[in-house]
C-alpha cells in the first residue's frame, strides 16, 4: 500500500490530468446529440484498436520476467479486442436498422 501511495505522490500531475480528462469526457458525451452517437462509437472502436496495438508493443518490449507487465498487457489486449468486436457488432446492428427491407 505504501508503494501505491508513493507512486501516486510522485505522479500527482498525471493523476490530476486523468481526473480532469474523465470529467471533460463525461461533460462532452452528455452534450452530444443522440444522432451523433453512432459515429462517435465507431471512432471509439478505432481508438480501442490503437490501444490493442500499443499493448502488444509494450508486451513485446517488456522484460520476460516481469509478470505484472505481461499480465496487464494481456488484460489490455483481451479487453481491447472485446471492446472492438462488441463495438463493431453494435454499430453494424444500428446500421442494419436503416437499410431498406426487401
């Protein structure tokens, strides 16, 4: 626990930036009209793809004996893939609603 407190105190500016980004993101999403949510979701899926590539690159350059970094990288890759696949499935379902029926 002391290591966590020391890490946070050493990186206090990053913690503030993350908290500020969360609040700005929530306010931004609340102000977007419902019509624009589908393109916004597609953009978020593309960002998740970038996260997957970044997690794979970090895992490639990490020390093979650093099991924490490898485990976190694996979790990031799995969750990113789930997010991308689920997001594209939902986007595809939404686009199917607008197709003309035969």
